């Protein structure tokens, strides 16, 4: 304890030397406060405005003009006024406010190195607490040592000098939240980047909060439709699920996430896109695409591009998650995209090495698994008692040469509820989205599918697996029997059917129509090149000739046997019309 120290001394600072009477009052104050005689000395400090600053060990009593103003501001922040009683409360506060003799723990900057500052004298600072430096720059405590602590900086380190003063805030890092953040682009601290003016925050949420417990959750049982046939039919995503999108660079990972955001239009889902370590031009293009297609109005973009500090890249996904929790605990459904966690891990590795933590595998610190697990575990489908809201996470991870056994991919695969693996060879062959059916999986399965899509999808994964196996064994054979040839043609048609252009999500009834028609071998006799044209012809024809059927599938989420039969008959009739058009 500080009071038990044998060599406790006090320093009084002011612009002018105090009188004997003032020194006597300070001496009596010290004896009363610390129950002992404390040696007192005076130092002149021209930087102080009117008043005194008394330092006893790491305790600081700031009775300067700035300190009094700051204390009064803190007093006003403790008030909780309504819209009508603000002025009476402020008037009462001014009339009854008295300067308190409460100590304030002040530290001193020991060293500054890049994005890391080492601070001494703050014996009671906690991990994750926000510190304010004399220059106004803020930092967050990340490392507690015996005689000092290290913190990561949220601002320019050039403004901080060794020996300058550091104050505690007694607060952890928080993200300002409100509904006004929808349609806006902000940084990891909630500061607008889109030039549309300030954002009025309703409250603040800590960027790091405990994940909902077991009893606070309910099973994932409601679909979060992506609008992508290859995913919704075989690897369905549910609200509250964490589905990893993994693949090499430039294989369409972000495209899948954006299509999923676009598909939430009109469904009441709040979307949050977190850009970590991306190029400014890439983020600008994404924002423009969302705006052009009417998706930005229900989407918030949290941006920590490659040009900002590793500190902001490190806290960006937690800030985005805090914003998502604001809506989730309102009972709303949230979709959050982390693009991408590979760069997030690299930013954390950079900070850890600067903090002189021991490196482990691939130079990552030992707690890198906990880094992502405490983030992704916050995605959940809340119980009805907590409002029934949900937050669905789509983390993105970049691999090198398709190596899913690397450190970060392995860690995140073990945390998530499945993965969508995008293969470079499929992408460059024109198969987009380039989903590898064999390596992709959804651990929620059919629980996250509507009954209509589940029924229509049937054994499509099995058919594709059989085709892939057959294609391997027959690639060197020229003499194939008719059954094998038909099976290969059918598999090639299925793969072609799963191709889908970007920014063109399919509705539920469109997916059902395509799946039912394909699995009924309606397109068996078509060439691979004809499948694309017939797909558009089929969808337009069914919507024109059976609008009630399409509306019923979308509204009920069911596919009755008579509906299936009607789709097959319509598809065969449209195939005949397509053949006539082709001729």
C-alpha cells in the first residue's frame, strides 16, 4: 500500500511561491490524509495556471484552474437529466458544487516507441483502461508490469514526450452507438470518415464485453439467406451462426459477403461491414456498390484501412461487434462481416512484438486463439427473455496457396460453425462463387434452411460428389458408356447452374425453381453453354406463368408435392419453348 511506504514525500507545484500560511494548510492536510508527517517541498511550474497541484507519490490533487474545470465537468457527467429537467439540474449543480480534495492518480511517460508508450507511476491502472496523455492523445493499457505499464496509442506518438503527464480515466475503451450509424462510414473509434458531419450517439458500449452465456442463447434455427444458390442449398447459414469464408487472395471472399448484405434488403436485418487492413480504394468501391444498390441505408461500415496504425486495426472488429450488440440487444437481427481476420491477427502480432511478448508459432503470441474466440463468441441467437435478437458473423480469412492447415486458419476453423472454402482453380476456371463442395461445411445444417429449399436441394451434394469422383476416374478414358456419359453431363450442368454473377442474389422461390428443375433432370439434354441462357429463361417464365406459386413459396417457406410437380411441368414446357426459340 502507498500509505505504508516509509519514504512518502509530497511536491507542491504552482506558478508563484505559496505563503507560509498556505504551506501550513497543505502540511495539516497531508498529516490528516496520510496520518503521518509527510515532507513537503515546493517547485515552480510556469505551465500551470492559477492554483496549486499537489503530488504525493502517484496521488495528484489538482487544484489548478484546469483541474477545477475538469472536476466540474466530471461532476456534470454524473447527472442523468431528462429532456425537460436539464437546466434545473445544471443550475442546482453550479450552486451546490464544491471542490473536492480527491486524489487523482497521475503517471509519467517513461519511453515512447512507435505505437507503444511505457508509463510509470500508475499503480492501480487496469488492463484495457483508457489513459489520457498531456497532449490529448489517448491510449489503452495492454501490458502490466512490476514498476510500469505499456499502452497502445490511438493517436500520433510524436505528440508524446518522455516525462509528460498521464491521467487515468477509470474507463475502458467504448464505442459510441446509435441507430444513426446506419448508412455511415466510421473509423474504429466511431469518428465519421464520410464527410457527412458528426453522429449523435445514444450511448457507449465497451468494445470488449463477455459473450452471452449458455442459458442466454437459443439454438440457431432461422435462415440467414445469402441469395447464393451454391451456399443456401448446401451450406446454409443461420441467424446467430459464425460461418468462416476462407480462401486464397482474389478468389471472391468479399464478393460472397457483399452479396449476403445485398440479399438482406427489405428483411429488417442490420448489416455491419468491418474493413481491417484493406486498401482505401477497395473500401471506397465497396461503399459505392452498397450505396448504388440501396444497401448502405441498413449498413454501417467500420473502417481501419492499411494506412492507419496497428492499434486501430486491432480494435476495429471489437468496435464493430459492440455496434452490432447495440442492435442485437434491441431484439434485432444483425449480420457482421470481418474482412479480414488474417490482417487483424497480423496487427495484433505487431503490437505484441512491440510489447516484447514472447512469440510462438509463426511469431504470433500465445493468446492469438483467445484473440478471435472472445470476438466470435459474442455472435449469438439470444433467448426470448433477452429479446430474441441475433448477430451472425461472417469472418473472412486469407490463405496462402490453399493451405488451410496454417496457424490462423486452423484456429478460426475450430472456433466457427463451419466454413465456405473458395478454391483458386475453380475461380480461374470460371466457377463463381468458387465454392469447394468437398471442403466446405455448415455445422448447423438443415436447421438453418427453409423447408422449401431443404426439400428442393435434395441430394445435390451427393450428386456433385459422385460427379467429381467420376470425372477423376474418366478423365483419361475415351470410351464411355451411355450411363456414365449422362452422369457426367448431368454433373457438368449442375456445376454450371451453381454459377452466379456478383450483385445478383436469388430469392427463395428462384432457388427452389432452379433446384427442382435441375434435380428432375429437366436440363439433362442441354449443353453446358445453353444452361446459362435457359436459367434466365426458366426463371422469367415461371414468374410470369405462376406468380401465385412464387409468392406462396416466398411467404410460407414450404414446397408442397403439388408445387414440385407444377414446377417440373412448367420447366419442361419452358424447355420446349426454349428449344423452339433456339431453332
